[in-house]
C-alpha cells in the first residue's frame, strides 16, 4: 500500500531521490523483521515502523526534522492501513499505532538510548541499512552498526 502511493512521486525539490527512500524504507522493513525475531519483538509491528520511519521525508521532501514531521503522516497512513488492510491483516490497535509513531519520531536521535525496544530497533536498523548501502557511517550510527553486526554474528568484537 505505501509503496503503491510512492511509486509515481518525482525527485523534484527533494533532498534525496525518491528511489533511495523507497529502497531504504523497504530494506529497513525487512531488516527490522529479522532483528525483531532475534530480539523477541513482534516482527510485523517492527516491519511497519521501519517501512514508515522516513515518511516525513517522503511527504515534506526534506531530511531536516523529518522524524517529527512524520508523526501526522504516519497516523494518517496507519488509519488507512486499518481501513484498507484490516480485512486481510489484523488491524493495529491504538497502543500499537502509538508505539510505531513514537518510534518514528525518536528514530533520528541515534545518540540517545531509549527504554523502548521498538525505538532502539528502529534506530539500529536505520543505521545498519544506511551502512549496508554505502552511506558514510560514523559516530552514533557506527556504534549502532557495530552492535547490530555483533548481534547478527557478522563481527566478533568492536574495532578499537
């Protein structure tokens, strides 16, 4: 549903090409499900949060303050999701919607640790996916990438 809505968008006025956003959101969604299974988090909830995490960029065309800008758009999308997909897939309840949107709002604050497993998962997945796509990775993004790589068993210990 989300990707159908995005497929006809153009790059005009955007900070990043729309194809990057589509690819990043889709691959984050898949990574989130894998990591959610490993961490004992509901994979569908994680996948939806990851698919929507950059919806603020999609709608505003700008990276600046996109996490906060995504709040309204995410709630609107989740309401449509419940109406259109609710007969095929389980509907999201208010608490699940709030968890997803809160994770979206918080996902850009990579240097801040949260008590919420979903928020931490979204921050980790966003950092790791960018790294996998060759985006320069340093600081809190790099620390999160190393944590995920160790968790997945792709590296044994942090480089010093």
